[in-house]
């Protein structure tokens, strides 16, 4: 996975209107096209940012001398649509008047200089130039933000481009693109946007369209997959000029943007979890089962699962089945009649979940500070022998790495924490202190172990341990059976809720 530093975040999707050579070498036609595009843009400016892109070629050097004036497809096209410097200046002024960002695709080194002269907002690199390193090196010298298309390129070439601009601290965005003009629907492969989003998570990913302009849903689909930059070829057909098969008229562009705008509303926020609306919460609350007592309850009485049943309808201030979990304890704050619902007025609730989260966060920070690597998918076992509220005094955090013919665990004592006395009938274990210092008591005798020290604990040997400043212990033992731990304090042995297991904590 290639990562790049995150640059400015786009608040709106950027729509790049690609004129290319659709000015047809006619200044007045180009101006009229830009003016009509400006009218379309005004209707959608609340949802999108817009830019207009030209293509620059210095034909004196770009076309081989032996082929100038020939009928070769692109030579003929480029020569027929040449513009003078005066024409270009006029078109640039039209872009400013339409309040559009200015972008350009240079196809040669002299055209890169033209991009600098006109102070374009972005330099676009065409798919055909993705491996044109003399040109790319010239573009990099400008330090301008870059957008590059990827048609016909493999991942190795794209990775190279990403790394190139990343290493030069140049803002770069990547466009999925298919180099077929027009692109058939079954070859659009818009799902590639998701591939690029996952491979380059810190880059802006875009979509460059070459499909039939009558297709209105492509922008919406690409946006839903995470694209934030869009390139759309545009032109202005009239009695003299005809659009090519992949360029949209202003009317087609407007229809495309309308569908796109609807998609933006539908998709909403896919960067962070949105806050649920009050109306949504209230609607779901009406369908949740309320919690009712099976018998009269006295104030101060703790409720068990056997004291409660769930049914509808529920009152607004009442507790529901959704409020119950193994982490919560319900105590009657006033007398409650049989079949009465538990509410915020008659019930006090204590939730251990926040305490568990706090313990997890502290344990995670402790391990990170001491550079202790944890296996992927490891389950955190939190022992709270005398209740979660007393965890920081008496408790232990533990991860079982392997438990087969042999066992390996990682034990974590936070500063000031102790583990109560216990013994094992079957298990023989060895403590290896990885970090910190621990006081280990074996049948009442104290051994002070420091980082690097090793101590074996035989079967039936009573042991407890304490760390003033916190420690990490690697425990290596014979196979561990959960029923093989016997505590000196019988209250711990009978406490069935002394452990909490946490997944997805790392």
C-alpha cells in the first residue's frame, strides 16, 4: 500500500470540464462554449466546485517535421484546431469571467512552461503521458498540484507515479480512466475507484469519463464509490461543428450534474459516522420492548434478569431491552409496582462499559509506550477480582498468545496494581519479566524481579505479585485450564463475573 501525505481536503466534489480541442480552433466558438458552461455551473455551484481544462501542445516541436500537414489522425486534428496566443488569452479571460478554476494538460516541456505562465490551478497528466518521464520531471519542477489519469497502466506504473510525487511532497490526485473513446458501458469498470481508494487511502481518487454523454448515472456511481474529482469532456454542437461521441453538450452536462447532485444528497457523509436524527431515534424507540418488573420492587433493591420481562408499548422515559447488557446494573431508586416499566424516575443504572473502555485505553497506551507488540486478533482478558471499581488496586490484563501442549501469555500490571494469591494444581509456569519490576511472592517469600529476570513457579505453590511502576510479564507454562486456578480468598473463587473479555481493542 502506497501512502501519501494528506493535503487540502475538498469540501465539494471537483468537476473538471475538459474542452480539449473542442474550441475547434475558433476563438468565438470557444468563448461561446465557456459562456454556456458558466450558465450550467451557476445552477450547481452549491454542490460542486468547477474547473475548466485545456490541452497545450507546442506543435512546432510536438509534431515531427516530416509529418506536418499530413493526414495522420491526430496531426490533422491538432493542426486544424491551433489557436494563436491572442486567442488563448481571450479564452483565459472567459474562464476567469465564468469564475472557473483553470487546469491544463501539457503534452510537451514547452507547454509546461505555458502552464506556469498562466498560473493554472492544477496540471493534468494524460494517461498516454504516465510514463513520459522527461515530461513528468518538468511538471514536478513547477511544484503545482497534479492530477493524473491511469488508463492502460498497471499497478506498478501507478505506484511509481504515486511514489514520485509523494517523495517530492507534491499534491497528487489519481483518476480512474478507460482509454476507449467512447467507452462502452461494460468496460467502464467504475469499481476500480474502490480498488484505488483502498490502495492509496490518503490520496484523492477521481473518475475521468469517456462514456456516451447520454449516460447520466456515471458520476453518481463513481461518487458513491468514493471519487471526489470528475473529468467530463464537453463541447458545443452547432450547424458548423459536431461533438465527438464522448463529449457532452451543455444540456447533457446539466442532466448529468442533476443526477450527480441527487446522488450527493443520497450518499451523505462517507468519511465519518453521521449523527442520528432525533426523529430517527424516536421512530425506532417506538418499536423497542420496554423493561417491566415481574414483581413489586423495593427502593435500593438490585434487579436481576429474573425480575424483568420485555414487552411493548414503551414510555418515552422508560428503559428498553436495548438498554440491557452484561455491563449494566439496575437498582430501584424508589418502590416499583408489579408490571410497572423501569424508567429514569424509578431506577438507577450503573454502566461498567465506560470503565472497561478506560482500562482498555490505559492498557493500550501502556503497551505502546513500552513498544510491546501484540498479535493481530488477540483478545484482551481483564481480571477484576474484587469488582471493576477496584481494578487499579487488584487486577490484571492478560493476553493468551498460544494454549496448546504449551502455553504462552502476556501479563500486564499497571502501576500500583497487584494480583491476589492463587495456586495451580496442574500447571507449571515460568515468569519472564519483559519490562519493569515486579514483587513476586512464592508461599510468602518475596522475590524482586526486574526486566530480563526469570522465575519458575511449580504446581501447588501459592503466588501473588505486585508492581509499583507497572510491568509486562511473559508467562510460559504447560497447557492452561481455566478451572486450574484456585484463589486463597474464597470470595474470588465464587465470583463468576471476575473476568471481562474484549475483542477489537488494539
